[in-house]
C-alpha cells in the first residue's frame, strides 16, 4: 500500500511564486496529526536576509502566537579532499571550507578525506583546486560536490533561523513541528518568512504524519 493516504498526507502551504515581501503561509491544523514537517524550497537569488518563524493558533483562521522551536534541517552536501599539506587535525564544526575560487561552505563534520558541508554558495568546487579550512588545514579538492540531497540538522536561535542571500539560493529547509509543542488551546500552525526584498521564488509545503486516523483519503488539515 502507498504511504500517501496511509502513513502521511501532503499539504500546500504556499504555491511556488515569487515573493518580494513577507511570506505568510496557509494555516494548517494538527488536530488529526502528531507531526508536521514544514518544508521550504528557495529558487532565484534574493538580496535580503529573511528570518523564518512559526506561529500557532486555535483555528485555521487565526495564528498569532509565537511557536517555539529549537531544531530545523538544511540541505547539505559532501566534498572529498586529499593531499593535506597543513595539519592533520579534523576541521571543527562551523569552520568554513573555501576553494581557490569563490566556492565556500560551512563544515558540519570532517570525516577525514570527506567533509560534510552546508551553507555552500552557488559556485562550484573544482577538482584539484586548493581547499582552505578556516581553522588552518590546507588540502586539495578531490572531485566535485555530491550527495547534495542530504539534510543537515541545525539549531535554531530564539525560535528562528535565517535564510540568507547567495548562500541559500536553490536550497531546501525543514522545520519539524510536533503537536506536543503547541500551547494549550492551540492546534493550528503557520509559517512566516520575513521580507526577502527582491522577488524570490519560494515553495512551501507540509508533510503530516503520525495520524490519529488512517484512511484514503487522509483527514483534512486545512479545516479545523
């Protein structure tokens, strides 16, 4: 049996259109589900850092109370390297890895010969170019980026995180929201993204799972 309409449901939060100002998503109900994974996909470049927050409310018409969350996920990738010329120590999380050109990414984990990156820009790393880690290690790029579909767990600060210009073009982000995170009396949620200044293509959707009832079709989330 298909997982859709058995284990999970998919709901549109915002159709894929250009947004020049703030984005306020459709409000969805978690009355029939225990988990909502809120996905955001960016497209064309935008020129202003935009804060991402969540709101909660008692129904699908009103979501005016801040919803606290501490974890989100960001699209990442792998990059191999060899020929280490300075220091054998693993690069620390949060260091940057920069190619000989302008390619750069932030280190999530250095596995020794392979580094997992997030926040990489749109410039390609080039095979055999010098790779400089901000902590001091020097190496050589071995190949090109791969596994660009992985999702890296990140920590939100003060119930928000930023989508930034250049670094977050054509990326996917996800916020997991459990029904237990909502305050008493609230069972609905809304995604907010601050002003992105210039038009930027955004598509937002939710994957709802852990349902109270299973069937085909699954219970609605757009009515409360």
